[in-house]
C-alpha cells in the first residue's frame, strides 16, 4: 500500500508538471480573435492572472508534489512555473498588440495589460515568490510603453508648435516674428487644430481602466503639450489676432486643451462625445 501510495503521488506530481507545461503552451499560442478595440485589458490577461492566483491557494499541496517529482527547492519550482506562465502571457500579448493599425494604440494596449499583471502580482502572494526585482523590471516596462505612446502619438502635433527659422525669444514683438509670415502661422494653427481634434475624437474612445495610470498618462501629455502651446500662442498669436477671423485659427485656449485632455482614455463612443 505504501509503495502504491508513493507511486500514485509521483504520477500525480508528474501530471501536475505536464498540466502546467500544457497551460503555458496554450497561453502562448492562444489565438483568440476577441479584439479589444479600445486597448483595454484583454480577457486572456485576467483569465491567466486568476489562474495564477488559484495556484497560490494550493501552494502547500503543490510544493509537496514538486518535492515528490524533484528533490529541488519547491519554492523555486513554483516560482519557475509562475514566471514561465507570465512570460507566455506576455509573448501572446505582444502578438495581439500587432493587430492594431495605430502604433499608439499598440503601446497603450501593452501598457494596460502589463500594468494589470504587475498590479495583480503586487497584491497577491505571487509577489513574495517572484520577488521585488521582477516587479521593478515590469514596472519599468509599463513606463516604457507609456513613453512610447506619448512619443508616437504626440511628436507630430508638437511639430506644429515650432517654427523653423523663427528668431529666438518668447516675446510677441517684431524680433520674434519678423522673419515669419502670417500665412505660415495660420497654417500651423490650422494643422494643430485638426490634428488635436482627430486625436481627441479617437483617443477618447480608448480606455485606460486604472484611474491612477490614466491620470498619470494625461498629466505626462499635458506637461509636454500645454507649455509648448502657451509659448507658441503667446509668441505668434498677436499676428493672427490682428488679422481677419482670428477665431478660425486660434480655436482653443490652453484651458480648453486641458479640459479636453481630461476626456482622453474614457472609452466614450463618438455619439457620447458629440452629446
């Protein structure tokens, strides 16, 4: 009976190992066509994270099984299993992110999903096993995706707020504008308006579900965009204000832009925005 029990335990331990291997492979190769159009957390991400949480509900039993299967450290074995599943999930998310035609939405999707993984790990027992280094590395990855989103989304529109060849200085006097034509400035304002409106319409439909992350992303954009806009308007605005129909070109104040930035990442449909 003792031999039968030991044999059964070893087979059970082997089955557990094979099951984890199968799950890891299934996660990495998951080809779910469920598209999250707004770039939010993918259902696969929440499913895998819940699976990992359940693992830790049974960690005492699992560690005993690991010891039967292998004489190594059962904590290290559980950590390896968890790390491999997490890596399989990230590999799959990388693949899913390439479905987006907009590179900014690709970055937002990856930022949202990796952030969800990190936040879930930090709030669970997995944190003790995966360690602070794992958490810090993945927090940096979240920040990298946020920075990439900002660069991809806003670099082009920021170019509208620069005038090559303009005299240096921030004043609105003749020195600042003497070598710049009114037509160039009008075109800059028009391009800025249309690009900002397009970004607002599109990205108000995108979602950042975590309120803290959403606020920090809006703030990061505002810290780059608003000073550049204020400086440009202060410097070149008088050229337009003194001409015909200035409101056609200077359509927004910095306060308007700030208010509209607060509508980004809310997942609102176009009809909701219009209302």
